[in-house]
C-alpha cells in the first residue's frame, strides 16, 4: 500500500498548503482531521491518539523556523492556528500578500472551523 507524505509547509503558497494538509489529515482518518479544527475535540481524552497523529503530521511539514514556534505545543488545533496566523502575518509584513490587510482577526481560519475544503 502506498502512503502519501504530508505536504511541505510553504509560506509563499499557504492556501495551497492548507488544502493539501486538510486532504492528508483526512486520509489519516477523519478523527485526525477533526483534531485540527475543533479545540474541544483535542481536549477530549479519548481523542489523544488522533491529536498526536495530527500534531506529528503538522510538525513534520514545517521548517526549523516554524517548528521552533510550535515545538512546545501539544494541541494540533492551537499549533495550526499559530502556524497559519504567523504564516499570513509573515507574508503581510514581507509585502508579498496585499490581501491579508492589517486586521489579523480573520487570519486563523481553522479556529473558526472554516477549512479550505468547505
């Protein structure tokens, strides 16, 4: 059986990474995917394994700089929000994404339960 590998985090194309990461996590199991979009799900003791799988997949996609920002985080939901918000802020401050704007209240799309595939 062939297994796909997680997509490499790409700050320059974070929207595509979000789509590919969502697909990868769903392929690992829907419970694994749910750990990224529902904080209460992560905190439920019976979902520890799903959270661990999702967190491992997420962290394995990151370069050293981004990994260092979430290395001590145990919740996939929190780590996803940190990475996506940092990624889009980094793009904004670098001047390469004018769509982000100066209001970052909508940057953490996963925190609102909105994923690229919905």
